């Protein structure tokens, strides 16, 4: 207690007790939450209590520019985006209709297969290529816009609908204000309930040097586009977050520092590699040369050279001193630490970021991939499919029914199948899958989907192949119906034996009837 506490306690013991309790409670809070202390160690720690949108609004443009610059010029950033997009999208996330009616499913799947080849408004990519482009834009810029473009019947499309992929720069981030029917946050307009109703989009990219889309040389003006015509895809990290943040944001400074460090190290290595000789002559710089010399054709100054194995005798008083720059160590260790820090910030493994497998064994590499693949699965099923794939599927069904391409309006559920992850050891993985199937912890449909294939299409192909093998009486070692895993012939099931016996009896009856026409009886077998 200080003198003030003592004085208050003497005048009013009750008030002094309250002060003592409050002071002790404050001490307990400081002990419980060390991170909330404000002392010498945390004196320079600047924090804010801003909302996600308030923080993003002042930093988004600069983060996006720096992220793009790093992906263009930094090898690790380029590798990171390739790893994420390659694993998340691969050759594309496919869809199969699940309406419950086989005829409707076939009609939808046929129309979808034709539409995905002509869905790009730019006429260059299919739907799977657009998926990869959208995923790359989300990683690089934090978000991506996709506009539905309704086409005329004269355009020659079976389903008159196309998709236009736009960078988030098209969204007018300066639009933040109240409206009569709601409010606008960084170009996204909401109604009073909080639903997205409009997007304020520029008619062209604000970064275009030639403003070809502006009439009369006027400045860029954003227009309201209904939210039903725009898909806004981004990873939502905080409640109420309206705009997405580039995925490189946590490691932008680290990547830049590593670039500068490597450049400084390169300059130092060049200096260390320099070979210099200092000659001392009694006659001064105009004295006779020590080694073979010739005048420089440009400057006219004397240039002396060294030759391998040369022996030169110096005159009395002459001396040659060679510079010996000091070398430095620790470069590899420092770079490895920074590379691991960058990989952690991007939820990648060190090996994925650098391609260096010298520090891991088989088991540690497989274990390191588990966390990365969990993150990829989360991005697929929690962000990419709900924000892009599912809305595109719903709009496709609506337009296809209006165009008379599919028989029913829906809505019909789609079964999405992402590509499977590559296997480090396919044999061990296949044995593990087989054991899970035999124990009942995995179904065949799930096992096929994990490999990135459509289960129904896969089973149809297997049935077709088995039918062709049976028709031609071909027995392959890979046919588990006929051959065991050890190579022995399978025992035929009772049902199949009965079927084959019936077939043999039928053939015998047909042969007997053909050989002895007198034994035929109308409508009855022999």
C-alpha cells in the first residue's frame, strides 16, 4: 500500500479495502494473461481493435500489388501458388447429377459435358481451366469475381450461358457508405438485412494503360451489377469479412527480406572472389613491369597479367602483396530457417516450397503432407465448391431447362469429385485401402472418390469390361472374379455355376433340335 491507500484506509476502511481488492485483482489478471502486459518487452507492440473490413480497407491494395510482384519475381512464391492450385484443383473438380432418376441424370450429364467445353466467355479455357484460374487468383489477390454472361440463341450455344473471370480490381473499393436501403462496404452493397444485393464494378480493369472502355476520355465509373449475376469467391477468415486477403500476406515481408539477403550475400561473394595484387616498386608506378604487360587499347594504361605456372624474379626493393578477403559462413542455415518460416505461413511443407528432400525420410515426408492436405480439403469443400462450383451448377440447370436441353427444372443435387492426391507409395496405400474395405470402415464408392474418379462411371466401365471379357472367354490375372491375389483360379460362386449350367443345357437342346427335327414339339423343349 502506498501513502494514498493508507490515508484512504484510515479515513474510510471500507473504501480502502475496495481499493486493495481491485489492486490485487489487477495483479492476478496480469499474471494470468502475460500477453496483455504493457511493460518494456511489449512497449513497441502496436495493436488495434478494428473490424476485419476496417483493417483490410487500408491494406488490401498494397498487399495485392506486393503479392503479385512476389509471384512474378520470387521463386518461392511462384512455387507456393503452383503447389496450392495443383493440389486443390489439379485437372478439375468434376460433377455428376444425382436427381434420383437415371434418365434425367443422363440428360443433365450429357448437357453439362458439352457446356463445360464452351463456358469460357474468352473462348480459351474449359470449366476446369477456369477453376484453376480462379484458384490462382484467390491465392494471388485474395479473391476473385466471376460474372454470369447470358447469351443469345444466335450465338450457337446449346446452353446460352458463359462465365467471365475478373480480377478483384474490378470491384470499386472506394465505395463505402450508407444507402437508403442498406449500406456499401468496399464496393459490395447490402440491404438492411445484411444480404448482398449489388456489386459496384468497373467496366474495365483500373490498371489498364489504355482506357479503351471509357467514353469521351472520362474517368472510370463503377456501375451496380445485381449480386445474382456475380460470384465473389474468397477465403473468409473472420466473421463479417467482406473482402479477401492475399494468401502471401503473412510472409510478404519475410519473402522480401530473403530476397534482399540473398542479393547482399551475392554481392559479398563477388567481393570475396575478387583477386587483387598490390605492387611496391622503388621507381614508383612508372617503373618496369613485374609481369608481361600491354597497354589497354581504351585507356592506354599498362595492364599486367598472370599466367599459370609463371615464375618471375623481382628486383631488390620490389614486392607484391595479394588481397585475401575473409569468407563468411552460416548462409545455408539462415536461408533454411527463413524457408521453413515461409512454408509455415503458407501451410506448406519445407519440401514442397523448396523441392529439397535431403532433410526428410519416407515417413516424415508422408506425415508432413497430412496437415497440408487437410488444409487443401478445407479450401475445396468449405470455400471453392460452395462459392463457385455449386452456384454455377444451379445457374446451369436453370438456363439449360429454359433452353429445353434438360427435361426437368430441378434443382438437382450434384456430386462433386475433386482429383485425388498423388501417392508417395502406391502399393502400401492400395493395401491400406483394401484392408479398410474388408473391415467395413470404407465403402467402394468412397475409395473410388478418393482417387478422384466418379464412382458410378467407374463401376459402369468395370461392368462393361467384365461383360466383354466373359463374352470372349478371356481370363486375366487382374480379374478378381476369376483369379485370386496369389494367382490361383477362383472357385465360381453357386449362382454363376447355375447360370453356366443353364447355358450349357440350352446349347445342348438347340443342337439336338437342329440335328433331329422330328423330335421337335411345338412350344416345348426337348
